[in-house]
């Protein structure tokens, strides 16, 4: 009987120790996850910390136009802020705002990396070889995207209305969701919206071959 009680106490103690160890491990995992999250938040964009210029005199950004060879990151924020991770002032680059429109342009062989945090941004236009990426999910009532030339976009959206135009040989990779989703795209353009959910979807195809065109090719 004594042996049975000792075994019972031993088993209960073992189970308790195991449970404590499980909780400790979970706490460590949670802590590591938080630390990694903070680390990713700081270094998600490929930055060069030696050359970072923060532009704080820019506010009320509602649209961004990008031209040349630019890598743009956009994220939600309570206040507007622009960070440039190159010596843009010595590379003939342009980062300026007028009437709520932020213009970014650089034609250097090295991509100009810019991170824009904004509160009211609802439109981006990208040209040439530039690219735009969302850092985190963008939550808006309406968001407009138009891509031209060989521009590209990788965006995670949570919006009521999304209007996306993909022209020329531009590329769009979309994820997230929208209640209303309007997509216009050129035949030569590339659109991946497999991970984008929409309650109502409207598609407009630009310069796609018609049946008459295909008949002519067959002749």
C-alpha cells in the first residue's frame, strides 16, 4: 500500500513537472516569436543603415507616383513618414510631395529603396522598372493601383473597394480581400490574384486576342 502511494505521488509529481516544462517551453517560444516579430518589423525592407534619410516634413499623403528604378515599401501608420535607404540626394533622385501626391523617381542602376508609412494613402501608380510592396496588410475603404511598363506590385489588402489596372508588361501579385474588386489588365501583363478574395469581381481585358484575330492567325 505504501509503495502504491509513493508511486501515485511520483506519477502526479512527474505530470506536474511535465506541465510546468510545457508552459515554460511555450513561454520561451512566445518570447522568441515576439522578438523575431520585432526584428522583422525593423528589418523587413532591405535597408542599409549607414545611409538612411527620414523625411518628417511630409504629411497628408494620399497618392504615390513612382518612376524609374525604385523599390517602394508601403505600410499603414497613424502619421506619415518617408524613409530613404540610399544617398538619394547624391544620385539625382527625386522624393517630393505636392498637393498630397508623393513623387518618387530614380534612374540609377541601383534601386532606390523607399519606405512610406501613411495614414490616408489610397492610390499608387508605378512606372518603368519600379516595384511596390506592402509591408503588412493595408486596411482602407478604397485602394487604387495602376501599373505600367515593366512595373510590379506585391500587395496584401484589406479593403472595401480595390481598383487594379495592370498595363503593358507589368505584374501584380495580390493577396487579402475586398468587397468590390475591379481588375483591368493587358494581354501581356501578369496578374496573380489566387490569394485575393472578393465578394464582387469585375474583370476588363485589354488588347486580348479576339476570335477574329485567332482566325487570322490560323490562315
